[in-house]
């Protein structure tokens, strides 16, 4: 699908398998992140608008739902880390995403307290944390041997 975009084709079909692999993984990670952001922001909206939760409280369950989705998608689709060291990957993932999830919730909360609308605060935080998550997922959690 992504290899049909001319500017990206040279990376997906690069002579270096390493470059091509990273290009494919990055695009899958971006798709995963975008769909997780929709899940996160959608569930946040439901928690706040329908269940009338305070946004500062609703940031937590919306983040947890997105993190569970991200782990499963990245494990089985992005990095194709089937069955190998599943427990160790889960522990590493939990460590990374607990830290970055806490930062995301904290940044969202801070921005909300500063007067930023709750969805915009969360969306901005997701974007900032996504960079950390890709780097740590690729180099630490799902690192291929």
C-alpha cells in the first residue's frame, strides 16, 4: 500500500534490507499510532461527554485502552514479534509505556490546567510521546536479535 507513493517507494524498495525494514516498520507504527490516537481521543470524549468524567480522571482509562491496543498491534503487526520472549517483551513494554504514559497523562493534565481544551491537550501530548515510544519500542521492547 505505502509503496505506491512515489516518494516512499525508494525506501520500501531500498537495496539495503535494513532501510527497507525500518521504512515498513515506521509506516506501520504511524498507522498504529494514528489508530490508537483515534481510540484514545474517542474514548476520552465518551468518558468526558457521556459519562461526565473530569478530563483529568478520564485521561487515565483512555490512555490504558490505547496502550493495550498498541502493544498487541506492535507485537503482532509492526515488529512481528510472534511468540518470542512474549513475557519479557510485555515486561519491557509495560516499563516503557508506564513511564511514557505517565508523562503523557501529566502533560495532558498540565496543558488542561493551563487552559488548553482537553482534547487538544491530549492530542498534543500524544504527538510528543509518540516519538519516544517509537524509539524505545524499536530499540528496546521489540528489538530483533
